[in-house]
C-alpha cells in the first residue's frame, strides 16, 4: 500500500542533503538552487509575460491616440462643413 508520502516525487538537495519535492526550484531549508532547468523555464515564462503586458499597454496607448485623433478629425470636418 502506497502512502501519500511515498507518492510525492522527491529529490535530494546537493548542498544540505535534505529531501525536497522535485518541482521546487530552491531548497526550502538552505535556499540553494535545485532545478536549473525549471528556474530557467520560470524566468523565460516571466519574461514572456512581461513582454505581453508591455505590448498590451502599447496597444492601449495607441488606441487612445487614435480615439483622440478621430475626435479632432470629426471636429475639423464639422467646422469645414459649417464654413461652406
């Protein structure tokens, strides 16, 4: 019979020697980096999320600029029509 503790995937910290879960990127006892691949993956994911947020903000700013230009153009068209 397998217990819940046996079903957890474990790894051993190379610095302090304690058992830790494999999905940890840092040892909870000594703080050393455990899984370099997972750490690099998390950093790349964070960078991609930041890039997406930056592009979304740029799109929002561009949309606001276009809205402002549309309002100005509408005002100019109305003025031109009234001056005829």
